[in-house]
């Protein structure tokens, strides 16, 4: 038995648009609910949400029967946490704040087994192998791991073409909030200067044969990114969906 087919990775390779959403509660039950909504992919956010490896694992379990593919965003680009989320069963990893091709290459290596990578070979009793019942996992896992890197500051944009040249990257995710702040437009990712940089980055990512991704938190921004050609497009955050829905409901009936 081989590692499961990563449907999200295959969809990106086939050029299909994938619509997703952020899961920021850090709770399995809310992520399970999100998994019934009809999204193609869901981010289990280890960077800004109150997650640890146990809550990430529990959300992977909660999405096991969902058509939505889990994308685990690790808190930082370090091999130790990548190793943990992969052994917990993640097949798609999103790494924040990537600035150089050298960093990108090390992250790709962290996601793959030797001799092409540095991932520790200790998954025999882990969830990734269904606790030892996937005998061919080690030999087949690398082909199903999807590596997504976030470029979200001026240095990353300056080095984007070099990052894109690194073999083993499936997609590049632009972070509008961090990028706009680093460009001096704090809290204003809609600034024309920022939008121009994002549009150019998406164009370069597509030209390099990689999938461009981004998050829009307003309908206007989401439509703008869609028009730019974003392929894996996150259209909201679960926390905001609940908060905005609840506030609208309360205002309606107050």
C-alpha cells in the first residue's frame, strides 16, 4: 500500500483553480464543520492560530473524510516542526516568510526523505503510515508531498525568481498583509503599489510553472486576486465568517 494520492497537489499540477479558507480556531470540531462547507482546501494555521502538534493532528483527523484537502501552515520554516506535521499525516505544508532560494531549498529537503532530503525516517508508528499499515509509505511519500512557500516581504519579492528556480516547490503563496506592511502601507494591502507588486508576482509564479496562491478577506480583494490569476485562492477565515455572521444576525433582530 502506497501513500495516499494528494488530490490538492494533483489539482495544482493540472492547473485547476482551488478555492480554500483559513481555519483559525485551533479546534477540531470547527475544522470538521468547515470541512462540510464545500471548499477544495483548508488551512490548519500553526502560525497565528492557537495550535500545537496535537491540535494540528486532531484537525487532520477531523478532515480525514472531508473532500477538502488540509494544508498545514507551520509556525516557522524549521525542519523539526515540518517533520512533526508530516508524521502526523499532513501531505501539504505551507511555510511562512521565505526570503531566499537557499532557505527554499532547505525547506524542500526537510519535506523529503533521503537521499534527496533530510526528513527523518521514523514514521512506522505514526499517523502518516496509518500506524504501520502502509508498508510502501517511505518509498512513495515524497511524490505526494506538496510544498507551498509564502513570499511576503520585499526581500522575498526581490528573490522571487531565484526561489522559483528551486526544484520541488509546488506553489508560492503571496502574503498581502505582511507584504503591504513591509512596503510601508500598514494595514492597506489594497494600496495600488502593493497590488502592482502582487500582480507582477502572480504573473512570474505562473510563468515559472508554479501555482500562485493568496488570501483575500474582502470580496473586492478576492475578486482582484482572482482576476490576477491566483490558482489556489483562500476566500476567508473561519473566525471572521462566524464573527461577521453573528454580528449581522444580532443587528438584524436587535
